[in-house]
């Protein structure tokens, strides 16, 4: 069995999630970590027994096969190009960049070098969402017609994060754009989006929305409806439903334990899992396993850079739609 040698770029919150996924896989060895925050790098290196190296050292290291990029968004494209030019295989958190043109240039470099690039749309690898996809593929609900996606965070991120995130559509809804494409099995050709500031006025001052609704339409007329908010007082709300000609299939919210208590006060269940680090633990492990399978030649590296580009194009269309109050054709963004 081949064991692939990894370096982790970024030891923050999502970096820690990926470090756990890499080190839990018997086909992976975490060799090094890089982070400008010395304490963060030292803590992760001590936890997993790996070395601390700079970005340049990792790029030049012959004992590194692949990198996992968990750095801020505005560094992704440059790092992808750097490590592709160094002959490393690349897993990168979404998005590749906030600019469609920059993403295209980055993907051209990857294609020229012939390196693998997988983009971190982890929800494709959630066991519950995968089961929905499998039910669709097996024909259990007939021809798919509509998809409903509910994705609501328990609380908004800091406003400083909002300012550099690219906005709710490029930062949060982008996961749902990818899921809509994944489930519908068709490309989206029109986007209608609305955004409001209902949670925190500071988010509006920063130029963003904290509440959004989106309707996506394919050429054949299939729909996907997305509901987002930065505040769900009851926990991390993650649900999907696909409706087809013969029925429907859905994935419900997840809890730490699946029980229901019935007494004189009524029916109660435990609270939802609190955020993505706990809700999608298995999904993160599954996506790293899929990346390793791609390195082994057992499957394609997917979601690919092209999938990342497609989701960003939909995000740009949503931004334009919300700003102008009209339906936006995807072709307007691609032209």
C-alpha cells in the first residue's frame, strides 16, 4: 500500500480539521506544517509529530508528495500555482480565488503542469448527502425535478472576516451552489438571488448580506432553491431535499445522538451539532480519502478546479442578481 507524504499549509481552524483527517488515514503521513503564526504551527506539529517548515521549504522538499492548502482565500491561487510548478499534488480549500479570471489562469497552470487539483467542497462527501445522491442515481425518485437546500450558520463570523471573505454568496452559498450542481446533474443557466441584512447591521456596513435566498434554474427547467442565514438560534441547520417524478429523498439535520424523549411536556430531541467542525467530521475524512484515491489513480480528483470555477461563476451571478434585483443569466458572467 502506497503512503503519500503530506504538508499542511495553514494551522488554523480548518487546518486542524484537515490535519486530523490526514493523520487518521493509513495511506497518508503528515510530514510538515507551515503557518506564519509560530504558536499555531508549533502546537499542531507537537500534536501530530510533524516538522515545521516554510512555504518555500515545502515546495523544495523531495519528501512531500502533496499539500493541503488551508490558508486565507487571497493566497490560494498563488499557492496552487507555486506547488503545481513544484510538481506537488494539491488539495485546496474553496474557493480557488474570488476572481473568475484569476481562477481560469490558475487552472491553466495546473493543466500545463499536469498536476492534480482537488477543491474542498466537503459536503459532497457527507454520508447523508452522498446517500441522497445515490438514491437519485439509482432512480428511486425517478427523474429529478427540484432541489431544496437549507444552510444556516449558528452565528455570524467576525466582521473582519466578512470584509475579506468575498461576501455571503462567494463564502457561504458557494457550498450550496456546488451541491445544487452535484444533485441536479445539470449545469445552471440562470440565477435569481435576494439578500438582506437582518442579523447584524455591521455586516451591511461591511458591504455584505447576512440573509439570502437563491433560485437556480437549468436549461431543462429544473430548479434548486437555497436558503441561507448567518444566524440560526437552534444550531447548525443543514438539510437537503430532492424531488423527482416518482418521489422525494431528503437528509435531515444531525445531532450528537438520535433520540427523542416523550413526556408530559411533549416531544424533545437533543440539539443540533453546533458547527461545521462537528457536523462534517466524517465528510472531511471522506474527502481526504477521495483525494488519496485520486493520487493512487483510483478516481478522478473531484470536485475539480473546474467545479470550483463553476461554483464561483454562480456566486458572481448571485451577487449581480441581488444588487440589480433581476434574474441573471450565467452567460453574462462568462462573457
